[in-house]
């Protein structure tokens, strides 16, 4: 079921869908494909919103940079120098973080209004990105389907086709706080990742794969997160045809547990150390499933190239439960 959520300055309406199942209620916007809220119970049955967001459309329009709950694309994370080679050509993108392109450029998927239609258990959002948008080649037709499973897990399924060779690396940029408020650094995280892609001062991968043993990046056994993370973890499972569990986030105070399963080979852990008003640094934790940053410039990384005749598919499942 959808309702009118607001209207942009140019008159474009923005709708909101409410998905409810197994005690979980998730709300999704047509603006940016944003997960506006996810209300789930704690160990005592008390519900709270466990994702950061705004109560009205103006909040998202005036505070776009945190990408709260948004669908990010065409390319999540960073592309160095806003340029990449593909089949003998070099493509120049819109730089929006110094010389680099972040999360699709100046007007990525997070600032577009998607067409939406109800499907069984959820909503399917559809967007056409024209050839040359933000510098990316190819006309891209993309759909993202949000559904709630019988358990209350939120499944995000991506599909896309193109009419010319391009690169594609979408993700969802929700920030989780399983306590519903306060600092999230006390959450405990487990990650099935033995390596990271280390970065330079501009957060661009060096091209190396660094072992996490005896470093602050070792979350193979659950421990408190703390702060200071904006890094891509190389998932041990690699690219898979079906979503496999790779992460668990736990809030000891509320008992809420979030599991992450994905087909993707990487996961960006971002502890939101630079959030501003009306939020505070560390109020949420982003667990962004993805291919690696700057893959179009790194032949040794898993490919993000999509060609005509191929169908891009990716899936991530966020599961909610409690620990007594």
C-alpha cells in the first residue's frame, strides 16, 4: 500500500510504501529508493526504528550527503579521479568528492524519483538512467525490489540491463542503530572477512589485499565496533549465485540482532564518524554490500562491467531477530 509522502519543488510527487510482516514494519520511499524506517521489536517486545532517517521529505532533500537509507548508483563507493577505462575508451565522470566520483556523482540514484509498483510482500522500484548520465555510458534499465520475508527479513533484489558496455555497482546505504538511539559504537559485529582493501588518504584502494590478522579490522569473532571505519572488507565467500550470511550485528542492551546475507563479494563498514545535525557522529553503522571501490581501474578486483545481453543480478537480505 502506498501513500503520498511529499512533493518536490518541481511538483514531482513522492510516494511511500509500508511493508509489514512478522512484527517488522519497513517504509520505503520512491525518492532515492530510501528505506525511511525499519521498526522491529527488542527482547522485551518493545519496537523501535533501527535505521536513521527523517520524518519528512524536506529532511532528505536538504541533507543528501549522508545518503540515509538510499539506493546508491550507478557506482557505490569511489572511482579514483572520476575516470575509468572500458573497451579502449576512457570515460570522465562527474567528480563530487575532490577529484573522485562518490556514489554515482552529483545526482546519483539517491536523488532520483523511482517509479514504484506493489508486488507480493513488497514494492518494485524502476529507474531508467540515460546514456551519459553523470558520465556513465549506456542506457541502464534498473529495478530494485524490496520484500519482507515470512521471518520479517528485508530482501533487496537488484536487476539491470544496458544497451552499451558500462559499469554498475549499486547498494543500499542504510545506517543501523539497533538500540533505536544513542551511539552505535557499542554494537558487536562479526564479519566473515579475512582481508580488506587498504586505502590511501583519499579513501581510494591501493590495489593490495591486506590480511586482517592482529589488526583492528579483524571481526571474524564478534567484538565491539568502536569508531574510525570507512573500509571495504573482502568477504571470504566471494561472489555467489545466492545470498550467503556474511555479517551479524548485535546490540547487547536491546537484544536486537541484524544479520546480513548477500551475493556480493565486499562489504563497506562505515561508522558514520562525521554525521552532523540533527544526528551525532557514530549514531549509526552502515553495512553496505558491494563490489570493491574503484574496481573499473583495478583489473585484479572482481569485475563490475555489464554488457548488452547480460542481466545484472544482486541480492542482499537484512534479517532481524532478538537474543534473550
